[in-house]
C-alpha cells in the first residue's frame, strides 16, 4: 500500500467535483491540460476557480471549450438537469445554450480516442473501464446492445475531459487505493425524454448497485452517472486502515446551491507504504531461474501495488552454474501471507525464505517549487527536526519534461536550483 485517497461526499459527486478535489490535492492543472491534449479532441481548457462557499474555502472546476467559430464557452455542471435519451446517455450536465459541441459518440469511438492518446497505459485502462460501466448501465436500462447506446452528454467533450482527467489526476498523485463510506442520494423526480423518473437517475442507480447509499433530504440529483462510475471503479474499501498519515485535504464544490447542506466533496490524501512508522518488518526472498525479464518486472510492480514496502532484484549464480535472479521484498508481518499468495501465483518459485528485520525511516513532508517548466513537488526527509534528505518528485519531472520537450534531467536540475533558492 502506498498513497490512499479518502473521499467524503456531503453534497454528492460528479466528474467536475472529483476533478476539482484531485487538483486541490496538488495535481497541476497545467500538466493536466497539456497531457490531455493528446486525446486529439476539440480545443479545451480545465479552469480551477478558488471559491468560498458557506464559510468554507475550496475549488470549483470548469471545462472551457473553444467553439468552431472561435469563442470560448464555459460548461458548468449542474445536477438538477433534464435527462434526454434517444437511447442516449442521461444528460449529465445542464447547459443554458443551443450550441451543439458534440454530436454524440458510440462507446467504440470513445475507446479509440483513449487508446490512440499518449496517456499512460494505466490511465487508458481505467478511463476505458469507467466508460464501459456507464455503457453497460445504459444498455441494461434500455434492453439493447451496448454499442447501440449513443453517448450524447457522456460522449461530449467536457465529459470526456472530466473522466479521463480524473483518471490522469489520480495517476499523477500516485494513488493506490480509494476509500469512501457512502454516497448521498436525493429524492423527488427527474424529467427525462421518456417521461418522469425517480431521483437518482436510472443509470446512476444501476451503476451504484451494491454500493452504500445514504438517503438525504435534498430534491436534486446529487450523484451523476459519471461520478458514480468513477467512484465505483476506484473504490477499494470503506475506510482507511489505522496508522496512516494525512498529507493534505481539499474541498471541491459543485455548481448548484443545495437546500440543507453544502454541495461539497472532501478529499484527503493519506500516506502509507514507505512512510509507515512500523520498525518490525520481514524480508521475503526466492531464487528464480526460469522466468522472463518481462514477467519478473510485472511481478515486482504487482508486489508493490499489493503492499510490499520495497522490492529488489539482483543477478545471482544458482546451482549447476545457472544464472538466475534473487528477488526480495520487504513487508509488514501481517501482509506476508497475502503477498506470498501473489508471489506463488505469479512466479515459478517452489519455495521462499523469510526472516524478521528492523528498519528506520525519515519523517517525510512535501513542498512545491516553481521552475521555468512548471511546478515540482520536493520530498523532504527529517530526523530529530533536522532536514536530512531532499529530492524532487520524479513523476512531476517526467510529466513536465514531456510537456516542454526537454530532458528529465534538465527539469530535475531546475527543481534542485529552485529549492536551493527557496531554502536560502
């Protein structure tokens, strides 16, 4: 386990509210805008506004689209909308205009857009899975094949930016798990092209089957299909495990003013994994002489994702002078069994050895520095109140280097210089 994202939904959840929460936790909107342009869609810009609502400061996100005739148009996402289907997706975002930015897309068209982009593979996979969730819900409601669903609003530009942007922002934060106890559900009715339906919308209810939902006294749609699909795809549990450290929290507001509660979503980033304070750990080791490098590389990534604190490999000479690989990982004792199951399932080893060790780690914090290429997080390590270690975050450097078309080393060195100037 590495970083854990805890979501607490008071006013509901939509794509723009989730995107606002993630930018509030530190994701650079500049990096988001630049990276998402690889989708090869019409010009757009994600705009983050700082707001104060009912005495609470936070952010509100807008997707600004540039129309064919040149002027810019704000897409604000209200939840109390009319749902218009023509075997289309529910109109998730109410617009007070006549402009047709998008004539709708089928699922296969959206998936091709995502696959052809330069986004990281895990972002592509996750975004595609979110769209499939929505498509499967709509297909089940209408009793037709999923490819017959014509994604009107969720196929529209701003909604594609919301969904793919949220998956990218989660990736940039390095989030491994997402926990949320429940989502609020309003009451009343919604007017659709097919008639009057209960609130929440049919697609939202279908997506949230089996998901904890809390009925609240609000006559509005609080959770949109996009918000429901993103959270359903991400959710790994109801609450974080004990002992995690809160790194940062953010408040993201929706567009509508609710009757009896603030329309907000709180996100808290919790730190685990390397920053875990436990000193009693175990080392698990095995020798591998009949696995390909590709499979070993994938195994190390899966061990880290499942909670290993560290994974290392080194070349060794085994019996009968066979070259092989010594794989070792560090874990908490209570994680050993689950990691062993993964190791035996994904490797060719017939046995392992493990032993107890003690470790010590520096206390860590993060600060931001501004470079000519953009903002970079700096990781600081402390012992007894004194700073012992400083390192720019490599993921930030890689993203900025790709955007600027320069080497990663150049961004890394620029971050160092900026930190030295800041700390003087």
